[in-house]
């Protein structure tokens, strides 16, 4: 396994939220699209992998809005200043995972190669999928990320 990481930066439109994405050098950056109602309205494309790392910094944490819907197992983080949806987080077995909206990467317009429909997916299957596809090395400065109450109470 190659331990080298490509570093990419990104941000929301106004620059309140910035981040550094470390992506395993031996993996292609393949964005995925989701067909849920949130994603249909926001049009993000996602990148994530358990070997990747994501470090987020919020200059004004009060300007980050969090939203959850449906199964209430993920929090969607948006900049309240400029409205950009940046990433989603989910707590699985006490560990926080993230998936990044690749549209917020600087200097990269990622092609979309997959669209997946997760309607009807059981919660245990959803969490298992996220633990194998989302970013496991996630940190955030300036903003505490709390798990949705329903996700924290769910059995691992």
C-alpha cells in the first residue's frame, strides 16, 4: 500500500471554511453522485475513502449551518454566509467519518462517473457503506461537530 498523499485544498465561496484533503496517491479521485432529494437540489459530487484525510478550518464557526434529514444519520455542513454545501459527517461506532463535496476543491472540476440511488437502504447497510467509502481521518478546527442524537444512540 502506498502511503503517499496528494494534498488538495478547497473552500466555500466566501472563504469562511477552508480545508485540506489528503488523497492516497495510488487511488484515482472518482467522484460519486447521490440521487437523494438533498443531493438532487444541491448537485454535489462526493469523494471519500477511509485512507484519505480531511482537515477543516472555520474562521467563523457560527456561520456554519448543519442539516439532517431522512434517517438522521448524517449532518450536512453548509456555509451560512455564502450557502455552499461543503461536506457531510456521520458517526459510526464512535468514529467520525466525512464525505466531501468535490465541487468545493480548488482548481478541479471533477467528472461524475457514478450515480447511486440509496433510497430504501437499511440504516445498518448505510452506515457500513459509509465506513468503507467516507473519509475516516477527519478533523475540524473552530467548530465542534456533534453526532445527530439518533446516530449516536444507534447500535454499531
